[in-house]
C-alpha cells in the first residue's frame, strides 16, 4: 500500500523532475566546462576525498535549486485548492507530509548518489589509495539536499504564494554565496570564508579542492548533521502544522539545530580542513618517498630518483641531499615551499616534475636538488623564469648538457635565452671556480636568498 | 482601466513588484559595504535574475485554460507583458543605482534584463509559469561558477557576466529575447 502511494506521489509531483534537474545540472557543470576540477593534482577524480569534496562543492547551486523545487512541491495542494478538503479527511496530516517529503527525499538523495557514483567510476582507475573517510562528506551532502527540499516544502505550505519558490531559491542562493569558502587565498593554506568560520559551515557546500591531502574534520560532519536534522524537523513540522501557533513552534528544531551546530563546529579554518593523515603517510622505495595518495607514481619515480641522488652526491659532495620526498606541508599561495638541506622535496603540483618521465625526470629532480625553488609552481602559481633558467643551468652542469625544463607556463625558448649566456660563461671558467659558483648557488637557493641565475652568473647572493 | 487592474491582480503584480524593488535595494545596500566593488557584474546579474524570477510568476494566471477561452487578442497583450517585465526590472536597478553606488552600465542592464526576460518567457512557455524561475536561476549559477574563458561556447554559456559589447553575449541575449517573447506571445503559458 505504502509503495503504491509512493509511486503515485512520484508520478504526480515534481520529485522526479527535481532529481533530474539536480543530476543534469551537476553533470553538465562537471563535464561541459573545463575548470580546476579537471586540472592539476587535486582534480575531481584524483582521489576519493577529492571526488567527494568536488561533488559536494557543486551544492553551491544545487542546494538553492533543491530548496526552490521543494517549495514548488509544497505549494501543490494550495494550487489545486484542495487544502481545505484534505483537512477534513481522518488521516493524520503527517502521513501525507511523510509521503510528500519521502518521495522528494528519495529522488534527491538518489540523484546525488548517482553523481557520486559517476565520480566513483573514475577514481579506482587513477589511485590505489582506497578508504572510506570520504563517505561522510557525501552523506552530509545528500542529507543537505533532502533537508533543503523539506524546509522549502514546509515554508511554502506556511506561506502559500506563487512567489515563495523563486524567493526562497534566490535567498538560498544568496545564503550559499555569502557563506562560501574559497580555496585560493594568499593568507591561508586552507579554504576560508568572508564570514566567521562557524557561520560559514552552516552552508552545506564546501570549497573546491586545491590540496589533495585535505579532508573535513569529524566535528564538521557532526555539526552539519545536527543543523540539517533540525532543518528537516522544522520543514516536516511546518508541512504537518495547521495553526499559526503550531507553525511558530515548528521553528524550534531549526533554532535548536543551529545552536547545537554552532557549539560543535570548529571556529578555526585550520580545524575545519585537516590533513588526511592516512593519505599523507609516506610510502618509500629506498630513499625515494611519496604519499600514500600518490602511491601509483612511486614506480616511475624510484629509478630516476636514485640516479638523481647519485648525481647530486657527485656534484655537491657532503652537502648533497640524501633522500627524495614528496612535500606534504600545507602552504598558502604566496608562501615559499619548504627547502630542507638533507632532502629533495618535490610537489606533483609542479609541472616540471609531474610531466617528466625517465631521463627528463632525473634532470628535473637534479634541478630541484641543486636549486630548490623559492617561488612555487602550480596551476595557480607560475614561479619565476629566472629561477627556472637557474635550475636548468644547474642541472645541465651536473648532467653535462644544457636542456630546458618543460611543463611550466614559461616557454622553452625564453628559458634557453636566459640560461644560455650564463651557461657559456660558467663553462668557460676553470673547474674549481665553476664548483664554487655552483656551491654558492646551492646555498643561496636553499636559504632562499638571491636569484640562482644571478649567483651562477657571478653576482653576489643577498 | 478596469481590465488592467483585474489583470494585474490576477498576475500577482503588486507582490512581484515589491519583491523586485526589495531585492534591488537589498543588493544595492550590500554593494555599498564594498561586497563586490563597482563594476562587478555578478551582483547586478543577480539582481536582474532575482527580479525577472519574481516577475515570472505572473506569466500564468489562476486558470490558464479558462483564460484562453476569452475572446480577446492575446498575442499583443502577452508580448506587452513580457516586454514590461524586462523594462521594469531593468528600470528598477537603474533607478536604485542613481541614488549612489554604480553597479552596472546601462548597456549591461539593458542586455541582461532583455535576455533574462526572454529566458523566463521561454520557461513559462515550456514548463509553465510556476516553474519558469528554474531557468534563469540555473543559468545564473552555471555562469557564476564557470571559469572565465574566451572560447565561444563558454562565452555563450556565461553571457550574463560578459562585459557589455561582447558579441557572443549580445547575440545570446538577443536570441533569447526574441525567441522568448515570440514563443510566449504566440503559445502562451503551458497548461
């Protein structure tokens, strides 16, 4: 009987449409546009957590749509002028509210589930790091769509005007946009919002992903679940309530949920987005280590890495680094990357390392070991051309021939134009003088003082 | 005159107009705190979209089937209704910004309110008046989060936010305006 009612409800309501609109808009956004979710190391199929966070970030426009469509659904009885008729039936009001809310909840949750499934198809092919830590992110996402729709229904039932759905949708849109967390920041290594962190977490969407190792902390999930459950309770109570007094009372769960959530949610962005320790754990092959999230790339890296370490030892002697590690430190966009003396630290965000293979990779690692960069290179940062040319001269000095390093926004020709005069001058010097300049350049690069190319050309380090 | 009053009442015009004015004033107040800064197209596109969305509920009456039986010429009336929505929504924004903060240039307001007005008219024709708001809201959110690009398909997809005078933006708005107004005038809201 209940299944039959549900089927009728699905056929006669916007529930199916709501699911279809949410799914198609999200897929169209992901597949028709090429944004940061298709580029770099933190693309949406890079890892389970990235997939969950990117699909959840789409809630910024899916959630207002769910609220608006829910409100349309809530207006149905009013539109067909049967509200009065239905109050005369003996069946309790919450029965009808439950079928109405249930049908929409099922379609919206399955639409979001299908979206996540679409991502889940891609992920196993790319990464070997399998875990379930991403699941709460997606579950809260699905819950938020359901909560938004039920709240929309409740509000529309309480304020039955054709204007309610568009106004609610626009208000929800403003809500998600003003509370939006933005990942690209010069001041902070983790996504931050314009408003206080706790308040911004009341909005279900999360920021896009810039760093693949970041995940949401458990207290965020707990706080958001409490808030969303309060929202569902209020929406449902508004759907079933008949008197103005009951409607006013129905607001209690929403306020209680908000209060509880604000107590639980972290106040600091650093405790909102935390490093996933399991993903950041090191997997090593001898002296070459990568994070567990990037385990698949270790095989390609181990051989060239060992060779690069050998070459560095020949060139720098006792000062040479003895290990190669992937960098895991969080960093805001303007910060210089870490440059320890004893290890070569690299980042797969750096196109020079990420795109190179075999011999090229050895050269890139030697370059990074000889002159670690002060100005990071990634999808959002270009590095400096002087540093890049300095790196190619240094690597050329170790390997015996000058070749440009690819994979950056700076063109190969510009790089060679900068590097060639320095290279010729350096090679013309006596061996001991060459060695002292190389060592000076290494010291300057490690301490981040002075442009490596200037130092190689005989300039003073600052 | 009596016909007009009754028509306006049946199309929820007072409520829609109030919503249009309130949203324009609210966003103008937000912009004054330096939220987006002058010349930020996102805020003005948002006001215009919110305006046409609020007005779109009037594109259908209480009983569409009954209205169709009226022996009057619907085509010019419907066309006038759509054009009036675009004019009023654009004019409210222009009027609000004469009080101070500049949100957008007149060319931008004209293009966007015309295009959005066509868009809700398409929505009302295809889905019915109560669903017409989904089109501008979905499209606006799509363009707000799409990364800026110079290739034509993306420019068409983000026409609302392009600077005025960009060919792709102008043409998309023009096509939407003409198609939407014509479709609604001839076919009317979906039953």
